């Protein structure tokens, strides 16, 4: 028997008509697979999936006269069915799961749930069948709200193999012993904490010693700690950390005053975490004051008297809530190994020089650049490294800015921008400026895409297009009887698909949030 294709997870569908096109493409792939394996595959597959998954009330998609079962469909190898189902979103998988017993078994196959995070709350309401389903899917990542002591015991009992736990929307006061519960999961490597207040140190000495060798990922955001420096000193003992996110909220119970982590404490952290690859660091301080010139670059203690960097070889750096000018022009001089840089500005004061231009000069291996807010593009476009292939700009952008960026990034394959009324006809210019694009994401403000959208079919390598608008725009039009995408925009999308021969998948909904990696500081959803 000819084996099916590799079970790589497919792209998620948007909640719009693009699902029909994607399923049609999947059916064509099945026809090819069926022809090669000597099996007959007909249009009943597409008809059945469209009805069971999309459930659209149109004449072209009328429901079958009788309820279909797996016996009514071609006898394909299980791996081919799993490959088909991998193209469905989580909601669509759950819809298909109710089709019949055989589909239920297929939907619960572990390859379909790889890297999936399940949200759990009030664990008492879950049945034994629910826990059996999670174990069968081999889910090892959960996001939980506040758990009581009995709920912790229940989680350990039913999901003992958890590798990642993130606490979201806690909004409570906790003592240090609350975190001791995570030590009961022997395979735990990833911990996230969001939105809470700790009356005692979050990472006590006992818990730190238990997690010292195991933990590889730690993210803490919007958490009020009794002492920030004490927490960072505890994190310094987690010597196998590869991913660290820390966006501080404040200390104690007084006013919302945030002080930067002391330089010597931060240096000890970097010198201790030799395996660290990704660092997302909150830079908020009130009032903002300049930090030492070597704040991000601790000296190597093994080379006294010689100015050499002793920290980890970071490949990804993210500065959050960054107020311009608190770091010097040579702040990133020691990070030539960076592949990804994200700077999320808090605000910009007039008359302050932009440091980003000098930061980018030594980053000649940079592949991903994300700028949110800050100075105008003209202040740093001339220094964007030519190695950048993925660019995200959350700033006001004009046609002139695009013209100046294009020569600097000849190999750009992924572009994420915003368009407002002053941006001009960006869609018309993009194919000429960035012909190598494979994915394009445009977020429209106070307007919707126009007919120049059709120009994007000239991007010969484009396979994914995301068209997003702000939530207030959707609600306003929805109340007036005009859902998003509007009939006019939907017509443009259909024409674009036709011009590209269904090569371009068009998404019009915000992707799902990753609770393990995307805290409130970085999530761009409405």
C-alpha cells in the first residue's frame, strides 16, 4: 500500500469562504494521491466535508439525502485522512468529530494536536471521558485559570505527562507554596504566569532546586512581585533556560511604580544562563532614566581587563515598553548573533534622537525585524540589514517609505504592515517593490480594501494573504447589516483567487492566540 504524505500540520483556515477553496485544493491532492495508489477518489469527499464542516446554506452545497458514514467514502489509508483533517481549524475538527465513530477516532490522532494548548478552568466539571480524550490526543500543554488544591491534584492525576503549564487571568493574591504544585509534573519544561500578585517570592529555594535542571522556557508578565531582584536571582539558577520572557508590573502594593532590574542583577542573569536563545525583556521604568551603557552587555568574568561580552549568544531579542533614549547607541553591539529583533516602543517624545538606526548596523545576520510604534520610518530605513526576510512594521507608512525600504531588503518574503487613509495605494505598489513575497498581512484602519487589492495576484510566490480590520470597524458595520468581509471586499477576494488560480489563501480573521508565548503586552488581537 502506498503510504500517505508526511503528517505535517497544514495551514489554519480562516472563518470565511477561503475554506471552500482550500478544501477543493485538498480534494485535488487526494485525486492525485488516489491515482498514484490505484484508488478511486470522487467528489463525494468534497461534498461531504463541505456539508459537515462548513454547513453553508446555499444551493451549491445542499446536504446529502442520507447520513454519510465512513463506509460511504472511499477506503483511503488512515494517514491520508489525517492529512486531510490537518487542514482544519480546532473548531472545524470538533465539528467533524461528531460525524461518526471512525471520524472521532481519526480526529483524536496525536499528530493533529501537536503543539496544541488546551484551556482549562473549573476542573470539577470535566468528565472521565474528557480526560481520556486529552490523554489519547497526547496533549501536554495546558492553560489554566486559578486552581484550588483539589484541582491541582486532579490535574496531576489525569495529565501527569504535562510539559507546559501557563496560568492566565489569575487576578488573585498568591503565596509561594502555590507554585510548588508544578513540581509534581516530572516532564514539565515550560511555565508561564500572567496577571497576578505574589505576597511571597514566586520561586522559592525549594522549587528552584527542583526545576533547576528541567525548566527550558519561562514567561512572566503583568505580575506584581514582592521583590523583582529576588525573583531574577532565582531565575539565574535555572541554568537550562532557553526562552525567558519577563515583563515586570511593579513591586508591593503601592503606586504603579516600576523600576528597571538593577544592572548587577541583570548581568548575573545573563552570565548564568549560557543556553538562553530568546529574551523578551520589559523596559518600562517610571520615570524613564538612562541605563548604564553596558546594561545589555555584561563583561566576561574570565577575561578581566579585556572588554569582551560574557552573556549568552542570543538569536532572538524583544524589548517591550521601550522608551527611547534609555539605552545607548551601541546597546546591541554585542548581539551580532541575533536572527530576530523586536522593539515595542511605549511612547516617543518629540526631539529625541532615534537610536534604532545605530542598533541595526552590527546585526548583519538579522532575518526577522519587528517595529511597533516609535519614530518615523525615515529615521532608520537606510540601516535595515539586507539579510532581513521577515518584516513587521506597526507604524504609519507611506508609499515613499515603501520605496526607500524595498532596495534594502531584496530577499523579503514575509511582510506585515498597516494601511490607513494616508498610506496611498500600497497594494498596487507591493508587487513591484517586493516580488519575492510569500506571505502578506495588511491591517486596515478606518477603511477597507479597495479594488487595487487585485494587483496582488502579480506576486508569483504569494501563497497566504491576511486582510484584517480593527474590531470596532467590524462591529460598526455589523450593526448596520454589513458583516466583515463586506460584499464588495468578498467580491475582490473571489476575483483575486480566480486571477491567482486558487494559489493564494485569503484569511480575513485574526489567528488564534498562543497562550504560552503571547501575553497581553505582545498580543495584537482586539
